[in-house]
C-alpha cells in the first residue's frame, strides 16, 4: 500500500519582504511561518525548508536504523538523531549531516557503525537527497 502525504505553502509578497505559511495537511499536526530572512539568516521563531527537511531526515534515519538494529537482534533502547541541513543562498542545499547517539545493548562498535552506514544509505529521505552529500557521525552510548 502506498501513502501520499500532503503539505501546503501559501506565500504573499516578494521573496525578501514577503512571508508564507506552511501547513501539514495530512496530519493537521502543525502550521509554520516561513520567510526568506529565516531561511538565509536564521531565526529563533520562524522555520525554513531546510529545518523541515532535517526533521524528515532525522525521523526517517531513526526508523531505518531501529529496523536494522532490530533485524540484527539488538533492538535499540533509544536513538537520538540530529540532521543538520546546510543552505547556501547562492548554491542551495549543500548537505545533510546526521549526528547520531544511540543506546544499544549487546552490539559491537564495528557492527553498530556498519548498520548506521547502511541506514544512512537506505533510508528513503537519504535516497531522495542523493544530489547532495549526506554524512554521518554515530556514537554508541
């Protein structure tokens, strides 16, 4: 069974002085404001496409890694993933860096790293990001 998820953006005004609203239509879980300034300079209270992409990448990797660890016979106690997506106004999105900290009993470091790399290369969001570098830093707690 396939699933299609939807989100909507409504933008008003030009790029630099305008603003937009994003809504997560399928889940109705949230609505966000977006601006060019938040995207190009950062903001404490306004999101941007890269932050949302990072959220998707972190969640997708967590699921893929949990699945691989479980199949290996060492289900995780916990996995924390931060995806740092870099945006350059002149070049666009230039990379996504996954910073992983996981508590997994009964696994050797080499197996942990191998499975983390496999999760990075097989998670659907990583595959969708094949046009940019995706890097990984994984720590076994």
